[in-house]
C-alpha cells in the first residue's frame, strides 16, 4: 500500500522540525519499510503570505484526500496584524472543522531518561504511557445558547451550554475502546454525572457501548475532579482516558506537565471512518507552537514532530512494529544523554535540531 501524506510545515520552527520527519520518512521509504507519497503544502502565516489565506482551497482538497496530514505549527509575530479570519490559526481551525476531526488524542509519555524533568517524583512518572482522548467538536465550547445578556441593572449574565448527543459520545467512546485494544486494554471514562446531565448521559452511553461492542476491554468510570487528582498522584494507573471537550482540555494540559517538555509531545486528531477504505480522517501535529523565540536558530527539539509521525504509523497505517522501532530509537538517543536545549535541564552541551534528527535516524538504522 502507498500512503498519501500531506505535509504542512507551517511557520517558525515548523519547517525546521518537519525537515527531520522528512529525513525519517525518506529512510523508511528507501528501506521499503513503508511507501509514502508525500505532498507538501502551506498553512498559517506562510500560506497567508502566498495566497492571502491561512490555507488554500487546493491544500484543503489535498488534506481531504490524504491518508494523513502532518502539520508542524502555525503563527508568529509577523502576522499579528493580519485580519482575524486570515490569522495563522485559522488554517488549523479550518482543517479541524472541514475534516470533522472530533477526537483529539494526547499521549503523555515519560521516557525514563527524562523522568527527572517532570514536576513529579521520578518513580511516579518513570515509564509513564497514557493516552487522553478528548472530544473536540461538541460540549460547552460550542453549545447554544452561548451569550452575555445585559440585565440592565449594572449586572450581566453569561451563558454557556453543555450539549452532547448520544452519537457524539458513542463515536468518541468507540475510538477510545479501539485504541485501548492496541494498548493495555483499559479505558477510564470521566465526567461529572453527580452534578451534570451531560455526565449522566455520557456514563450511560459509554457503559452501553462497552457492553455491546467492547466487553473484552476493561472499563472504569472516574469523576473528572477525582481523576485530576489521580493524574498527579498515581498517573501510571491509567491507560486510555476518554472525556469531554472541557475536561479533556484541562486534563490533557495537566498530563503534559507530567512529562517534562513541550518539545516532546505529539497529538492526533481523528474523524469518521471512510465507508469504503475504513481509514479515518487524521491530522497529526506536535502540541507545541511555532516557538518564535527560537525560530531560525536550528535548536528546536524535533521529537514531538517525529512522534507525531509515529502516531500516524500507529493509528492511521497500523504499522505498530515500525512505530515501536522509532519509539525505541528515540528512547535510545535519550539514554545516550543527547539533548536539545529544551530538555537539557541547564546542561551546556546541547545538540541542534538536525543533530537530534540524525541521531534518531542512526539508531533506527541499527534497531
Ligand atoms: P510555543 O509552543 O510556540 O512556545 C512555548 C515555549 O516552548 C517557547 O519558549 C518555545 O521556545 C518552547 N518550545 C516550543 N516548542 C519547542 C520545541 N520543539 N523545542 C524547543 N523548545 C520549544 O507557544 P507560544 O510561545 O505560546 O506561541 C508561539 C506561537 O505559536 C504563537 O503565534 C501561537 O499562536 C502559536 N501556536 C501555535 C500552535 C499550533 O500551531 N498548533 C499551538 C500553540 C501556539
Ligand atoms: Mg488547552
């Protein structure tokens, strides 16, 4: 099979970290380990400079047809004055919206070599590998009515509405259970059914889905506040956590801090399955932004971007062994003490973006 990859390097450090992914993709193709057909496009400020829009219609169409989209990062001070509808983030939002990416996957992985960079004790996070599955297109961020009403007596009233339909909970739950089967076979579902009707329905729909389609997967329920506590107390008890848009936003940022650096964290956003091919629409990107403070210096950490490719291999192409092999190469490079500035913990001898990419590639060749 040939997989169509649309590569969108974007702005700032985006092209720098994407270059390292392209090296690895070229190696994998050269070795016949996987066949990529790579197309390149523009997104964010770099697209605005050329097309006057944060993504062109042509690149949108290519994103819809790709087996996976890889995006690095968008934004930067150069485009601060650009009109709202054309700002760099608009390209990213357009991709998420048009591809209907309703599931956001945020892994929190703590490589043993970096466990001391965590805000928690080494033994709490050493070897941590959890996956937060956040509902991304529903809930209180989008529910109607959403307004601020002037009550006239110097008082205003702000209204946000949490809305979830059965089908929205079912499809995000299905993704969580499917992913758990490829991991340690456990799902923790989280809501606040003690005070929210949407939590009651969430609990009911996830439980029914479990009984009906995934009885082989272990399911537990934790209230979202309790889960927040457990996440910093004993995070290794979790495998896959599935939760709504709001709780997922907060919990995934908390989980990110368990692992040390922004430069290490990948993410994926998935949509519906294609009825004929069975493949899901998918966008893979690092959690970090375009890091204008270090852009152009060649010192950004490419691991979050490379791990985003690894997620694509795992979740879009079912190439588990190859994904594991690249993960092991990253771990080996870290074991050797090689560090970009962001994960050096103040040490002096840091390496460049390209040196980190090359070191991972060298490990991959002998792995
Ligand atoms: P940021 O993630 O770009 O940077 C935060 C800090 O982390 C900076 O000090 C940066 O140097 C460092 N950092 C980030 N990634 C790194 C890497 N791979 N290696 C080493 N250090 C790294 O977030 P910030 O500064 O809030 O935003 C900068 C720009 O990026 C803004 O224009 C923002 O809108 C955009 N942004 C874009 C995102 C995306 O494309 N998904 C996400 C977040 C921000
Ligand atoms: Mg957030």
